[in-house]
C-alpha cells in the first residue's frame, strides 16, 4: 500500500482572504477553500450536504464554521460535520502550505462519524 499523499497546487497563500471562501478545481472536482480570521485554511467539497445541494464557497465564515449560503446550515470546517439541529457531512481535504504555496490532497471518501440519525446517505 502506498501511503504517500498526492498534493495538488491551489495557489499562493496571499490568494486567500480571511473569512472568505474560494473555489479551486482539482481533478475535475470543485473544492471550496476557506480562510479563517486567524489565517487557517480548510478545504471541503464545494457542495452543501443539504438534500437540495448548492455551493458552499459563498458561505459566511465565523470561527471554525461556515454557514451554508442557501440553507444557513452551520458546518464545522475542521471535520465537515453539520451542527445540530441539522444533520449531514461534507468531505474535507488536507491542506499544506509550503513557502507560501497552498496545496491540497483529495480525500478518497468522507470521514463518517454521525450517530446514524442523519440524512447523509452513509447508512
């Protein structure tokens, strides 16, 4: 088994504005990259976990959370989990910053840790 992660370039650190999301295209996927007010970067699939879907990159960032721009669901940027009373999950991706260059590795499948009562489709 090969444990080496493939990182794909996603621009320069200065391309990312605090409390804003930005869409990056990698391997045919739309990834939403968010920068928190403290300068931390997080990458998630650019698709709302709401049954009707929609983009996430236009969501509002507050702390370690993004608020879905269409449905106002609160999503944790660290693990992609939707906060109660809503349920669901967004696949997250690992980010690396080296010498001012941002790179992302794609997750193969979502890390799933809900209690089985959600509507995420993993059950």
